[in-house]
C-alpha cells in the first residue's frame, strides 16, 4: 500500500467509524468471547508476502471486533468512562497522519505551544487559580509517579537522583486506604518502598482520610527519626468516589512542609461545572493535581492533564539536557520532555482543542450535569427496589449497591453472580468493588453519548436479572 491509495481507505475508515458509533448500542457491551479465541484466530507466523488490504479489513471485522468490549457503548456503566467524542477522534486521525514527535519545542513548535495553551484552557475550565502550569502526561499513573519523584527529590535537597536512597532515613508518604493502585506503584518505583506508604484511616460518608489521624502519623514518624515528604490526596477514588477533606489536609501538609499531589483522575473533569467544585475546595493549595480529560470530558483516550504550582520543581527532578537535545538560540521555549518521564511525546493537545471548540465548555458541562442527574435518578429508583441496598451514596455520578433479598445466602457470591449475569446478558456493563471488605456493585454514568433512556434501561435490566436470582 502507498499514499496514492490512502484516501480511498481513509474514507472507508471514516465511514466505518461513523457506522460503528451509530450502531454500537446494538452490540453487547462487554466482549462475549472466551480467553484464547482471538489469539487462536490469528496465524502463528507473520506473512512473507504482502496481503490485500481488503482481506486485512475483512479480518479486522471478523476476528477483532467480536473481541472488543465497547467503551463507547452508551450503556457502558462499568469502571470509569474512557471517551472518544467525534471531534477529538478527527484530531487524533490528523495527528496519526502527521505523526510528530513532540519532545522538544523545536521538534514540533505547534504541538508545544498548543499544549501550553490547552493546559491553560483546562486550568481555567476546572477553576484552578492562575499560576498553575500544565503538561500532558501519558497517564495519571505517570503523573503520580512524577509527583512522587518530585516530593522525594525536594525532601532530599535534590540529591536523591545522584545519591540514591541507600543509607538514608526512611521517607514517608501519606494517603488514605481508598487511593488507586497507581499510588502504590509510584511508591515502589520511586524507591520509597511500600512500607513507607502510610495508610491514614478514613471517616464519614465521603470516605476521606481523617486529618487528626494524618497529623498524628506525621508527628509520630518525625519523632521516630523518619522523614515525611508528601501527601497524596484522593478526589473521586476508583472504588466508590472516596474524597479526602482537601482543605484540611492541605493546611496540615503546609504546616509540616509536605508536598501535596491530588489524584482527581476521574472526578477532575466534573470540575468544569462550578457546582461540583465544593468537594475539592482547597485544591488551589496543592503542589500537583492530575485529571484525565479522556475519562469524563470526552477527549479521545489517552490524555492526562497534570497541573503544577511550581513546575520548576518537576523539571529539576526530571530534566536531563544532553547537548544533542538543546535548542540553541531560542529564549523562553518549553521542552515538555523535561516535564515527563518518557522522552518521546505524542501530540495530544490537538484533540483537546477540537473538542472544546466543537462543543464549547457549555456543551461539555451539559453532558456532565445530565450524567450526574440521571445517575442520581437511577440511584433513587434502585434504593426503592425491594431487596436492594445502597452501599455508598452518589459521588458525582458514581454510587454502589448490593442485592440482599431476605433469605439469600452468601451476599458476596450472590452479588458476583448478579454482576456476571448482567454482563453476560450484554445490554449494560457493570463492575464490582469491595467496600469495607464486602462486595458491592458500582454504577457510574459518563459515556459521551449516553441518554436518559440508556440509564433508565439499566434499572430495568438490574431488576429483571436480579429477579431470576431471588431465593
Ligand atoms: C483511572 C484512575 C487512575 C489511573 O489512571 P491512568 O491514566 O490509567 O494511569 C488513577 N487514579 C484514579 C482515581 C483513577 O480513576
């Protein structure tokens, strides 16, 4: 294949994508394949001779599509959303054609300057104060790792990269029991060590860390000769939407001189609606904040926005500038590869530009507001269904429930059976979590094209399938 033929195939792909999105609701949400089915359908050895793209395309439909779980299905209520609004898909198509590598300003000035401007648009959109600077990371996990490395270096007088951690007093990082596993991995990779990730107990309906317990833990560690370095806060945790009391934790961290990183990977997108910001009030004191516009805002996966109060600390931690990467003669330029762990960087800002211009912030807010309202309406309905219990209340558009009819046996086994039966049915897709050790079923709304009818259909499906499992 050459570029002469590309246009014809590109038009075919565009038509395919449109048709896919217009009809995806007719497919089962979760892939209905068995492990190994796709692998076995793929030849064990690569072809020696060129094959016709017509055949490749046909095999894509025949082999690949049945093995896809449809994240763009309007009745995807599992995990958190991972969106692909059409203008951001177009931008991604353009980027894949240009394929620029955006490690330095000079390796793609437009990508760098677009990233600077888009991160500032997003900063304003979510209500972070002037002065925060943003960078696009490849994932929230990477942003959290970068923040943990920065808190480590700051506490070690910027000598940790050079000297390593051997022989030093233990560095201590604090987080609640509700934070995402990416926090554990950042602690492992940074060399701080799992034993030095201090879990602060949670309290109250928001399942946030107890500030008094945080204060006591920091004081005890200092008294024991250890070195507190930072706090990782959770705003909208993955299991139940757990949210720390941000302002109180910020105040304590400030008093003890600790670096603060806020993981708002999912809930951060909702902050474009001012009425949802009360749950992260105090965030303006944070050193570092991450949110994933691909999760709920609508940006095509992947896109993680990392905001920093003082980006110089991040650059001091991560920048290496060998001679061959220097941009000579240009003043005031930004080389974003000094802000991130990988050197090579994709041009991700273009899809934010297309998305925000195509819908305006008002169009994006309307969707998030609808998702929250519809999710709460379904919550009220499930709360009133006989045999159902609400386990955790709505945090933005996420809440959890349990099916516990009278006379039922082991509640964990019953709820696992329910969630599996729902996902085998295919009309909707849900996932489970554990709340205080017990199984609960999660429900969240956030797919870009979801309608109120889709959300209400989820209520019908849950009731119908649970009826078959009643004792
Ligand atoms: C999704 C999520 C993450 C992980 O995000 P990645 O971009 O996949 O690394 C981390 N924290 C929270 C709260 C999340 O919801």
